[in-house]
């Protein structure tokens, strides 16, 4: 992947990018009925390259769901 240095470390190429999303919606079908549940409702945001970002919210607010959707880790539902 990268060039080997003297002490067996690797140099991995890195390209900084900005990530933005606008009006992101994520819906799933409830397990007990055919009802559609909207887990993320028109969420927008920007992650700037080289900047630290804190994602904060109360328990159950959807922080993990948002990160999973952004990372394309969700295999069910509609984005």
C-alpha cells in the first residue's frame, strides 16, 4: 500500500476531504407491523477536513444511526 520506511512503518497515502450531507432521511419498516419508521428526519451537516467534530445528543437521539448511515453500514431500510 505504501513505501516501507527503515523501522518497518508504512506510509499510507492520505487525501483530506470534506464531507457534507443535506436533508438526509433514513426509514425502516417496523419489526412488529408494516409501519414505516423515520429514524433520521432531514438531517444536514458538514465535516471539514482537518477539523475535530463532536456529535452530541441525548440517549436515543440517533447519533449512532447517523454515523452508520454516513459510513454506509446500514443494510436495511431506505436512505
